[in-house]
C-alpha cells in the first residue's frame, strides 16, 4: 500500500488553446484530481495562451483562502505555468499566483513571436522560488538535451505520460546530469489527470519550496496511475 502524498505536477486547463476559457473547465479538473485520490495538483497552463491571466485569476477566486495558499475541498493546489523557450522546448515553473504573475510580467509579452531564451527564462525566474522542471525533454522538436550542461540549472526533468516508452532514456540522461526526475500527466483533458503522479512524504504545508527540498533529499518517486489511457484524437468531448 502506498503511503504518502500523491502529486500531479503537469495539468492544463484548456483542451484547445484557441477556444475561450470557462471557469467550469478548471472546476472539472480540480474535482477530477480530488476524485482520483490526488493530494496535490499543479495547474500549469501555457503562459502564451490568450487568457492566461484570466485562468490565474479564476484559480485564485476558486481556491484562495486568504492565506496565500490554494486549496480545493482538501486538495492542495499549486499555481504554475508552462513556458516555451526560443531554442525549442518547454519548462514548467511551479510556485504561487504572485510569483507566476511576476514572471509573466517580466517576460511579457509571451507569444510565439516573443519567446524567452532558456537563459532569459532562468534569469527571470531565478529569484522567485519556483520549482522548475524540464517538460517532456524527448519530444520531437522540443528536445531539451541540446541545452547541454545548462539543463542542470533546472530542479528536475519530467517523465511525461504521453511518452512513457522514453522513460528509461529520460532517467538515464537525468542520472548522467545528476538530476532527479518527476512525472507529469500533461493532461489537457480532465480524464487524463493522474495518468502518472509523484509520491512524496506527507508534509503539513506543501509548497514549491518543500517540493524542491524533497527532491534534493531523493524522497520523490514517480508512479503510473491505475487508469486507462484516454484517446482524444478526432473525438468530440466536453473539455
């Protein structure tokens, strides 16, 4: 029997980036995470979607408790963003609504024509206390290995649920770099949440900082979720 907290560290709110955001989309994902038995959900929408600020504001309105922490019916919620870089690739930055908002301000405008370089992202986020994760490092066109030793500036590399056959390669490369790995479902549809998750020791108050500390101590283990994959290609379903 698994003992500890289950954390999903890569979850999107929108199935289609070009469609308008609706608060019900976020609520459905929060409820799904809770129903799946997760203890922690990091909401990491792409920073370059047009309604990114609205999503962040809605997250605070739904989950804020006036203490700075986010919570949804017993589920700890972390604010984050997936930031694309000029070299090709993506980095998850997980923190608080305030730090995410400050990062977006420093990088603005973030869009396909104005992506930060990897070094630019590192510089802009370095003093904000983020947990920074190299997302899907093996994805074609977004391979992070081209960044070389600079990758070690990140806190971890991701084993992505959409690329589980490459998990061994990610773990080997991470070991060679002296970096830990975490898992992320990269869920764009609410049914994809929990395809993989991370198991960590129970803590009274979980934040990006305590997650980083657990990583440094080697206390986080990634696991496969016990759900069937959801195939969405060509399928018209509610997002």
